[in-house]
């Protein structure tokens, strides 16, 4: 079993050198896939958001940049011979990117609500949000599973960023549809504030190093719960009682 030790250090048991190398390569492949997708998503979302003056859509695009930077941090970390030595620095970098996103979106959302200036309808934004809502859950699951098997708090934090993108896609889609169908312009900045709140929460958790990195060893059943109460699907279960 793998646990997160004092100071964010990862202590692993039950993983051979070959297993760690294999999982490390998988983590890098998933990070590269995330970087590629989010680069495209960011360009499309920010361009569409700027055209429609949509704070939520621009914020969503900026979140894609945050996710892209998170993937790049994973690639940087696993280029090292002992990637666990870069764990704390990587987590802090991810947290800072979350806080920067939250600050920008909060200011812009508040400005929109105070001035009464909402965004226009964006069909491109609706399509982007819908596509992301399909892709992100699968990518997040793969990242989380790999991170837990590897015992890497950074990879798990990256999976939480991807999962956050899933939530943001759903919220963004609702806001854009409300604006397009009912003319509720204020739904856009409100969605932006939801994005900011979620970003602050995830940034706080990343800064503290709070991630589900306790995992079953390779010899244990895949669905086994950990002593920290975290399961593969992201839900929490009560810790197992000691025998």
C-alpha cells in the first residue's frame, strides 16, 4: 500500500522498479494528452469568450491554461530520476495557478455584475463545453487511477484539476444555455464566481498537499478502499477499522 508521508513525501510499498517506471511513463502520456487538448480548448474558449464578451467562457479558457500548466508540471516532475523529490514544489506550483485563475475570474465577474454588462450568446462556447463534458471525466479517471497506483500526490492533484474542468463544463454549459434561450445575462458572471470558488478550493487542497494517494498495492483488488477513505471514483468511504 502507498501512503503520503510527513511533509508531502510519498512512501510506497509493493511497487517494483519496473512498475514505477511503467506507471511513470503512463502519467507522462496522460499529461501530454491533457496539455494537447487543453491548449486547443484554451485557444477556442478564450477567442469565443472575447468575441461574445463572456467572462465565464474566458475564465473557462483560462482554466484550460491552468490545466495545461499542470500537465507541464507533471512532465517536468517525471523527467527527474526521482520524481517524488519534486512532489512538494509541483503541488505548490499547481496551487498558485489555481489562485491566479480565481483572482482574475472573481474581479471580472464582480465588474460585470456591478456594471450590468453580460456576455452575448456563444454557440462555439456551448459546443466546447459539451465536448469537454464528454472527454474530461474519462481523462480524469485515468489520471487519478495512475496517480494512486504510483502514489503521486501531484498526479492525483492533476486529476482533480481535470475533474474540476468537468464540473466547470457542466456549469458553463448551463450558464451559456440560459443566456442563449432566456436572455439571463447575469448567469454568465455568476458561473464565473462558481468557477472562482471551485478554483480556490482546489488550490487550497493542492497547497496543503491534500490528495488521495493511499492506494492498494498491485497485488490487491483494484476496487479496494484505502485507509484514508478514498476510492477510485473520487468518493469517500469511512476508514477501515483495524483488525
